[in-house]
C-alpha cells in the first residue's frame, strides 16, 4: 500500500506501510516498511529472504536519535540505465542499471526529515541515508549507525576480526555461529587489538549459504564518514553496523544536507557474479576530473622486497644518528645496507628499461627513517630531503634518459597532520623531479593521537591527499589507508591501495595458502589492491639468513596473480637478480597488461580457487590466471571467450606434477599451443599453485608451424 503524502502522518505512523521494488531482471525484490514508527527493509532473491526484515536508523549524541517515531511522508520510484567508461578497469564499459526507491520519513516529534534511498541492481542492493537541508537538523553527531543485516541462516563466512586500524590479517573461514569462538585465534598474533565485542568483523564480508547462494556485504562511496564494521548478534544471526569511533568515542560529525555512504549487498548463486559485480563502482559518482590523460596504469619494480625481507635497510644509518645525537646525516656513517643509493637505484632503472617496466619504486630515499625506527616521536619526515647517497637530480635525468619513471614513496609514519603540513611542497618536489605517482603509507598509530586509520578524520585525510594530488597530476597508491569503496570511479588517480594483508606478510611469517582465493571476494570488491606479486624465491632466508619466512605459493601461481588480483598498478616485487635466473617465467610478467577491455570468471569458489580470463586493452589478446588453495586440483576451462575463426598462440605457465608450495615451489613448466575458441584445457594445479596463460592472436601461419593444437 502506498502512503499518499496528503494523508495525515499519524495515519501512516499507525499503519504498516510496505513499499516494494524489483531489480530490472526481477530476481531481487526489496521491501520497505515503517512499523510502529521504526523503518525496516527486507531483501529477497528469487522469493527467498536473504536479508530478513532489518531495522534502519541512527543513534545521535545529545539529541533525539533517528531510530523511531517516523512516518512516511513521500515515496519516489525511478529507473536508471546508463553505460559509462572507466578511465581504467576490468572492462571497457560498465552498465549502471537499477530501480530506485526513495522514502522520505518524518520524525513527528522533532519534525526532522530523513530519506532512505534504495537502488536495486541485477546483482544486488545499495542503500543509504540522506539528510536534506532543514531547520531542525543542521549539525549532528553520531553515536552509532544502527543498520541491521539480518541473515537468513548460519552461513559460512570469510572474515577478518573487527579492528579500527588494520586489515592485515589472514582470513578465517567458519560458520557465523563460530566467529565468537574463533575470534581470539583470528586476532593473534598481529592485531593491535579487537576493539569491539567478540563478534565484530570487517567488510567486505563474503558469505555462502547452505543452499549455495553467495552473499557479500560492503559499503560504497565512503566519504566524510567513518568506515563501517559489522557486529554479529549470533543468537539471532543479525549483523549490525558498527562505525569507527574518533578520539573521544564519537562516530561521525555531519552537517545537513548530507548523505551517508551506501551499504551494499551483492548476491548470486554463481560465485563469479560476485567477482564481476559493479555495484560498488556504480554507487560512486562519475569522474570528478575533466582531464584524465595523465592517469595511466603502471607496471613497476622497486627497491622494496630487499628491505621487507631484511636484506637491506630503509635507513641510511640506522640508529647511529639518533644515538649520537647527530642530525646532520652527511656526517654520520652509513650502515652499509642502505638500498636506496644512487648506484643501486640505477641498476633497478636499467632492469626496468630492459624489460619494459613503467616505473621503479624507491623506498628509503629520504631522511627520517632512523628517527622513526628509533621511536623518536619527532616525526621528521619532510618528504623532500634525500639521504646523502641518493642523488635526486642525477637519478631524475638517468631515469628520463631510460624512459622510466621513479615512483615516489611517502611514509607518513601515521602522522597525517605532519603530512598535510608538507603536502604541497612534497607534491611540487615530485613534479619538479618528474615523479607522477606516489606510494603513501600510514604505518603506526595515527597522529592526531586517538584518531583511527578507519575513522572519519582519516577518511577525510585520504581523500584530501587524493584531491590535492590531482592538482599536481599525481597518482596515489595508499598503504594502510581505509579499505576502498569504489572511490576510484570518481577519483581515478587513486590507482591503488593496500588495506589488506599483502605479499609483504610472506616475509613476516607467511600468508595462508588460500589467501588469494578469498581476497577477490572480499578486499577487491571495494577496489584494486597493490598486492605486489611476482615472488620467485619463496625461501626468504636466501636474502636474509635471519628471516625464516616462506612464501606460501608456487612460482606459477605468482604469475596467475597478475590476472586474478585485478589492479591497474602491478609490481614485480622480487629482486632483479632473481628474475635473471627465471627469465622464461618472467616473460609472463613482462607480457601481462595492467588495463583490460574485458574480463570473465571461468571458475571460482571462495577459499578454493579462482580462474579469470581478461582481454588486454586495445588488443585481441587474452590472459588467464588461476590461483589455487592448499589442495591439488584440476582446472577445466574452455577458450570460448576467444574470437571465432581466429588462431592464437597460448603459452601456458603451469606447475609441474611434483610442484608444491611448501617443498617444491619452483617446479614450473612452460608449453606453447595453438588455440581457437573451440579449445579446452584440463590443467593440474599444485597445492598452493596455479597457472597463467598468455593467448596472443597470430595471423601468420608460419609462426603456428610445429605447435600442437590444444
Ligand atoms: C608498509 C607497507 O605496506 C610497505 O609496503 C612499506 O614498504 C612499509 N610500510 C614502509 O613504508
Ligand atoms: Ca579451501
């Protein structure tokens, strides 16, 4: 029944109102109701509730909360259907097609208005709260957002412990009812803390029902608001939103007119549909920049893994300076392990130029590391002062000559205020010295003290840096920043984020072998990750005898990650000297594009395996990647994505039969075949293994000679 605006509001208040919309294909239906003044929604998929009736509202500090006492004042329904082109992406064009329901609610007692807007797509739901400009709601402070997601069962979940400052955990796979019991184990050993309850988890949360339905909950367009976690009432299987607090415990400062981020629920009986969903991007605003010519996907190497493994150091002189009370670095003795020195960086530039990489990341080039590692609280990074052995101008010219960019590194040490103070000079320094991208980092507790990595204050900071960088035509890859929520549609110079447990943890003890079979379903729902694949030497002690970590993967799988872990920014993370030993396998990293016209999921099951095929931007060439969990499995794919009537040369980089991530990770083999769109492949994947294929169109019959057909 529709509540017509001119009916007295008390009539609406007393009556159960139900509004319904369906997704364009009719599979989803969304029902909204106001019961006894409390708004709620329900989401059904093919006539089964996937989100049971769930309450909506917000609790305020020092004011009547926006939880109840509502009547429905207006209802609007719309349909939207457009296609847009991302600046970079997994596909050339993205369809944004939804049916919309916007309900205006009035809280009778306070005469305040709140709109709840639902958008129902063929792949799921987005909804948000909106606060129009009005006399009785101007500035307000959130005590909590009280959005419920009532689950219809005790689903299997792939989850990370709730934490306001880090996502750098391994995933735990369990039933929802088991989260409480497993929380302690999931938190140890790396967590700062579990800041709330024993059932708090992070988004994007991936679930699977007993009936085989895949459900994902996340958020889109996190702007001027705190990042959302989910807290489970595990008696009733109801998740409730839990925002990140600030230093005094408040959860958000809002001024009407304003909207909250979108809350998203993606669902399908096909796991691959979750991976291909564009809901997160579609719920973000179109590109904010007129000129995007300067934004280019990047394949890079870096002076990095040698520090992560402990072979080399970021600091020029370790603690010497601080211990001696010397701040003039030119007069302190170098420690002999400083990697970012001119000569060594030149070697990386040479390697990048020889093998066609766009850029070389250089970490540890600037003053401040010794003070930071020395736990000085001075936070002396100024982002413009090089160590004495790093020749900024000389390297600028050297890199220019070689046609390679140097990628800037700004470790803020969590001191966001200090960074903001220096940001204009730091970005100008980049422009002056021919840098067009920066990897920024937020390691450690945030300064201002008490603020959290995922709170509103920092959410504002990250966006400030992105917008500021755009003024200087600089691309950003922010590590330790808040998890992405599709903002790169609006601000495509945000070309990467870490915000999860990346390859670096393989040198800090290791990642679970199934890690990369889960991440595309979770962390990557919000946007690309700078996962830094490409490790060819799994035995970390080869670089640093004091580090016994082991990279839990085969080499073949490292290649697959360039396809399965979508990102317009991809690193070849291992050392040039190691790549020199495996130039045949390295060829795949050289060939694989970082921007795509099309993508298809060929096989997928979270926690077990993912196989993607992607078509290189502006080409007719395809690349396939398969990542496998800790079990040996056979992958079976068809090449029907290829253009009919064309011939291609497929180079398959796979695990040998004897390969194993633990004891035989380097056992790969490379085979070439002729393939067409009729070809099929049955390929063994080792435990912790996988494979990669480059499929290059070949028109010249001569070049196909002698190759077997697949
Ligand atoms: C953590 C980042 O993830 C890593 O890539 C970086 O090298 C260090 N911080 C130092 O900034
Ligand atoms: Ca598994």
